[in-house]
C-alpha cells in the first residue's frame, strides 16, 4: 500500500513548463526575417497586457500557424506594418515570445465588382423564346 501511495504522489505531479502560460497580444510588425523565423512586433497599449507599448521579439517555429487575411501562409508573406494578433508563450531560455498562432491583417485592394445584369436588362427565362 505504501508503494502505491509513493507512486501516486510522485507520478501525479508534473513539472511546470513555459507552455503553460500562453498570452495573446495585438500589435504591428516592425521587422520580419523569414530566413531565421524571427520578427519584432510593437504591441498595442490597450490590448497588449503585460507587453503593452513594448517591442516584442518573436520566434516563429515549424509548428506555428500563420494566417494572412484568413489564408494559411508562411512567415515570408508577413510584411512590416501588418497588423497582427499573436498567441504564444515566452521561452525563458531565449527570452523570446514563441508564436503558436498568428492572425495577420494586410491591407488589400477591393476585389473587382462582379458583372451583373442591370435591372433594366431583360433576362430570358429558359424556354421563353420557344413560346414566341
């Protein structure tokens, strides 16, 4: 019985990890280096939490998910001055914010308007000409 209690108490505790403390930050990309997987983000004051108003060194890994205008992209698609929302954690060994999810908003021109018939144009229903 004593052995069971020792194993239970010893095995049920897990060591704390850096990944337990995830944060979400909003800001603007200042620099980006796709070759090294690094970028710097200027964190917005109202939504930045403990990083508010600071420049945050970020690392993107092979497991990071990056969405640019709701499409899956890689870090090379991210540009300086893009608005970003990041979710990640601080790696205590590197003192960097490790990005697990990045939602990037880039200004894009509006798509062309679709070519729709005008309301005054007569639209033929199927078989309408056969009746005439």
